[in-house]
């Protein structure tokens, strides 16, 4: 563990995570703060408040930030890097603040397999981290899945992100739980997913007739409760099974033949649910912790920026 060398930060919509790191990207200290949607435009003040102790003790440290901090609601808006995109291209497109001491990581854009425009912010940094943590991803073709509010399915080819597809699976789950009578009665909802028997039953129900439209299945969350076949407390798990089965089935059909193994990047709970669905679809999985991937990706960008600075100086 070396001396503090830079600050890394993942500034999402709801949360900010900052890491004091040594030159190798080893985490020395952490700080947490409000997300981009909550700071009311006061990004500079929030950042300075949370890092003042580090800066006073160790000097003006270079900083790399990713996520919604570079969006239209962020500290400054960065352009999207078009796919195919390699790690060096992402680093080169970082936007400087405070004379280059702060670097904001850009997002990625592509035209997805459905012919529609698609974008990501923050996940590109996790992908860079996965390339570091799982060296096998650097060669050949690989399919990645980053489950979350807006799940991303991304294709890698020899270390470059060539395309991706977004499925708002988590957002749809939250909307149905919070704003419909399908899962609860409009007042109380079982939101703590267990991945247990009801989740497995939701997966199984979808896969029994896999080409059925999701709209023709999700009312079961209510009708099975009314007939007593499904407990209200288990309805969210059942809904999650239907949604994730639909997401996985559609993505595997669109990305057929790319790779037999899917690399899952995210929280342990979510990657476990997607892993169960992928196992049912006869796919092997590799799991990468999302937080570790974010930090490794930010460290990789810091390293690439340092190499670029040295090259320009030479």
C-alpha cells in the first residue's frame, strides 16, 4: 500500500462514492455523499467538502470521476464516445475541470441491434475495470451483462466495446411495485428480493412459453394473488422472475452465438438473480463485483491519463 496519489469517484444519480487511492489504485480511504440528482448543482461545494481533509493532508490530488456527474444534470456535460471504443479512447475523451486536476469520464453511445440509439454513463468505467480484473476479456468476443435500474448488455471484441443494448428492467420493476396494484394493494409492497422459490417460479413460468410477450404474463402477479396461488409477500419475487427471464431471453436471442459465457458485473444480489436465469438458459457465468470494477476502471483511466500526459510532455 503506497502513498495517496489520486481520488477516484463514482457519482451516480442517487449516490456519490469517493476513494482515496495510491498509484496502483489501492483504496486507502472512502467518503460518501449525495447523488447528482440531489446536490442542486452544487457539485464543486459537495466535492470540496468531502475531500477537504484529504486535500489538506496530501495536497491537490488529481481526480477522476465517472457516472452522472458528466451528464446534463452533472457538474459538466461530456460527449459520448461512439462505439467501437477502446480504453485509451475513453481516457482521451475525458473532460477537464480546474485546469485538468479533475477529469470527468465520458459515456458511450452506439446504434444497438434493434436499430435504435443507445447510451451509457458509468457502466463504461465498470467495463474497463472488468477488463483489468478478468484478463481473459481482453481477447476474443465476450458478452457482458451489467444488471441494474437500466441493465446493459455489452459486447466486447479484443478489449473494445463494440455495441450494447439497454433494458430498463430495474426501473420497470420499481414502477410496477410502487405505482400499480399488480404486486400489492397500492400501499404496501414486498421489495426485498430473496431470489427464492417465488423468483424461481417466475423464471419457470416465463420459460415454459418463452416467446410469449411479457405484457401477457405480468398480470399473473395479481391474478395468482387473488386466487391464493401466490402470497402477497412473494409477489415482488415472482415479478422479478418474470422480468429477468424476459430480459435474459431477449438478450440471448439478440446476441446469439457471441460467447458461451456471460460476464456479470454488479452487486452480488443482482448478479446472483441474473446468474440463476442464465444457468436456466444453459449459459455459464463469471461474476465481477460492481464496486470493485468501478474502482479498477477509474484507476485504469488515471493510469492512461498519466501515460498520455507523459507522452505529451516528452
